[in-house]
């Protein structure tokens, strides 16, 4: 079925060059990297090569990159595994209300164990309040966890400042950079974070593989494992490594390192063009987030008076979403949109558009026409319904 794919924040198509690199490790090179024989050594060498490629993309050392099943596992390991770090004061975590649920979930799990969980204030654009962070840290904290960029509105945070403030109080700093890595420049030394999570399937790599950066090396035991039964990944993530996935992750990172700059510029131009076309044809349309500091291909669009679900139902040829993929089908409006002050009614009228590597200008132009047509259809139906409705009988 032909479809215009505009949901790159949910996942990305796997690059053909990535698939080609992975294929031998499903068949000819099927060895377990922990085995001592030749096939095992070949697999181990492939894992080492991939680890170096992943590390290079974020400016880390290979020994600081721990492989996981994806960013959700990495976030959980970073937050639930931190427990007691030297120099940290108190069992307390500070985060923001617009984090991905794979961050908010483990934070609230810590609350069940007696930890304090404080949420930072955010403004209408989704920027965290840095003065509020400073005030909250006056009582100390074990961990500060703030995302690099938001998956729904695209707002990018000032992570170097967050890290500086957090470290000044003795807190460790974790960053969920899942939406940023491979799309914009991410360097762990420039960010200053202690922990950073990301995933392959957000940067045209395979699903089911991700990484956690641990400053100084994951073997230093600054985290506690969440699973037990093996010594892989420094004992923090036991189990036979997903060699094909790791190889694909490494190749995807290598491609991003070489092509990201030009790709981002192209995608920004496409996003801006789509927003211009929509703004010209749809009255009252609004774009959410920090419009001058957001992810290249991300656009959060509110269509006042129109239900987003109804709009999507009238766009079978365009792949869009109403929020993060993990929340699709939820009865409640987006927690991100309501946290930045958007009304529930407008939150229900908001869609997320995501563009990336394979989005073309022709698709953007076609999508804008299809969205405008679907919007006009719904407006006409509403007007017909209003005009044809009989007045309610008045009681005496």
C-alpha cells in the first residue's frame, strides 16, 4: 500500500546499507561473541567494531557504550540502576513532566521505594525552568534526568547548563537523547552528562537495539544491573548479545556521522515548507514547541476545532500520529501538550509530523494537499451538522 510516511519520531525505515551489513550475521557469521572458537571471535570483532562506531557518533570511548534492547531499557537501567553514587546527597530524582514515559515510569517506580520525585516547571515552548532546577537542587538530589529533545514538540533543551547545575549540587545527570542522536550533533563531553540513552531505530537502524553511555566506562560498577545471570556488558546487561542488531546499529551510526549535517539541513527545509503550505490554507493553525530550537523534522500542529483522530482517519495515505507511539490509543490527551499549557481540547486537536532521510519534497507537497482536503471535509461536515440540527425543546 502506498503511503507518505511522516512519523519519523516513532521509528525510521532501516537504511538498505545497514541491512546489507547485518545480513551475514544471521547466517554465515552466526557465532556467539562469547565463544572461544573462530566464529565466536568473528562475532566479537564485529561487536567491537560496532561499539567503536556508536561511540564515535557521540564523542565517547568504546568502553563507555553499553548495548541494550533499546532506549527504554537504557533509561530504566540509568534511573533504577543508579541507587548510591559517591558524593550524591539523598534519594531524590529531579525530572521534567514532558519526558518520555520510559523516563517518567522508572522515576515514579522509585517513588514507591520511598524516593522523592520532583518535576521541573516548563514554559509554553517546552523549555525546562533552569532557575527552578537550581532551587530544587538546594536540597540535593541523587539524579537529574532531562531529555535532549522532545519527541512530540521537538523542543531541544540546554543540557550543558542542566549538567553544570546538577553537578554543582553533587547530582548525577542522565539525558534521554533518543530523538537527538543521529539527527543533530550530540557530544557527551560538550553535554557534560554522566549517562545518555539512545536507540538504533530512530536513526535508520534496526529495532531492538540501543545503548547507554556511561561516563568513565560501564565496567566501573556505578550502576546496579536490573537482570542477572551473565557477565556480558560488564555484568550490567547479561545475555547473549544481539550481534546482527549491534552490527546494524554501528553501521547506522557511521552513516549518520558522515551524512547528518547535510541531511538535517534538507529536512529542516522540508519541515518549514510543509508548515508554510499548511499555514497558507488552514485558518487558525498553530505550531507548538520552541520553533527556533527544535528537532529538524519535527512539527507539532494544532487544528482548532477539529479532532486529530478524525483528521487521521481521513488521511489513509499519510502516516501521522497524535503523539508518542507508546501513547497511541490512550484516552487521555498528550501529557507533553498539557504540561506546556495547551488545553485538553486543543491537545485532542493536535497531530505530530515527523520527516527524515527518505522524505521528499513531492511527498511534502502531496501531504499538504491531502491534509488540507481532509481538514476541509471535516469542517464541512461540522457545518452541515450544525445547520441541520433541530433546536432542543424548551421545558415549561
